[in-house]
């Protein structure tokens, strides 16, 4: 399956700025991107990274540069796929550090004109699009917006309930999930940067030791 992996290359992960400076946010987000691309490839998918500027990527994906807004760039590819008669295209966000080949292959195989993996907080972490008229509308409560778009065009929807695909790494409290549930480059990056699991407080989090 063709899999688009959108990636904001220039100023990624601003919500992590209390913990990571700007070069670190670039470096950490690249590590997550490489992990996601590896997982897509190992699941049998064919990834294209849709990046806002050129990126050197140590992983097996085509990189297309498109500096237009996220939804515009993705919709351009969905329209082209529909014109070409492609029957399915997936969109998997680059910050799904917990994605594994196993969960992605189940996700890609799920039935529905639209298969949606919601993110916590109303976002849309991953999609499989099998309806030629479906177009994305990211940001805000995009999960609800995507359900509405599907209803308007008569597309069947399958919600994909998955801890791994619902966990996008946006906020500092999400970092602990990378340490707890992954073993790829993003986790190695956090360990090298001095992050450890912090069990001293009521809720498990991270602390940085250097
Ligand atoms: N191609 C492209 N990808 C984007 C754009 N904005 C966000 N993304 C990607 O979309 C996914 C979800 O992004 P967000 O978490 O909303 O944004 P972010 O830039 O990663 O992080 P914040 O700055 O903290 O909002 C990630 O894979 C981003 O890399 C964009 O304008 N173009
Ligand atoms: C792109 C956006 O990501 P979030 O800001 O919710 O992580 C969305 O899912 O609509």
C-alpha cells in the first residue's frame, strides 16, 4: 500500500520546547520519522515522506518536498491517487513512535472506505483512504471532521482502536511512552540525551539527568 508520511521538517515538535531545544527537536523528530518509516516498510507498506523541506533520511523511503499546508499537500496526493485509479492510500503521521509493523499491517488490512486511528485529543494519527472523494482536514478536532467528511460522501468508516496508533508524541508527558513501549531510534535518542523514566511522582513521567 502507498503510505504518505507527512513531516514538518523545519520547526518540528514545538510543544516539546520546555524539554528540548530547537536542534534537539529536529534530531528527535527525525529519529521518530525513521522509526515510523522502518515500521511501514516492515509492515509491507511503501512509504513516501511528504516533507516541508528536503531531509536526509537514513531509512528506506522516497522523500517528496511540499511546503504547502499539511491538508493541501496530503489532498493533492489523494486526488492524484484517485485520478490514477489507486484503490487505497494510507497516511501515517511521523510522530507515531509506538507504531510497529504488526499494528500497521493490521491497520492497513482493516476493512472500510475510511479506516481511522484517532489520536488522543481529537487528532487523526493515521488513515487508510479507499474512497476517491475523501479529502483530509487536519488540525483541531480533525477526527470528528474526518467522520463528517466520510458521512457527507457516503464512505463507510472503521475506527481503529489501538494504544500504539493513538499515541502521538506531542507533549512532554508523551515522552515516557517512548521509553516504556519502544526500542528504536527515538528511544535511543532519548536515552543518549539523558532521559529516564521518573517514578518519583504520582504519575510516571520522564526526567533529564544532563
Ligand atoms: N508535510 C507537512 N507535515 C506536517 C505539517 N505540519 C505537521 N506535519 C506533520 O504532521 C504530523 C502531526 O503534526 P503535529 O503534531 O500537529 O505538528 P508538529 O510540527 O509535529 O508539532 P507541534 O509543533 O508541537 O505542533 C507530524 O507527522 C508532523 O511532522 C505541514 O505543514 N506539512
Ligand atoms: C495534524 C494534527 O495533529 P495533532 O496536532 O492533533 O497532533 C491532526 O491530527 O489533525
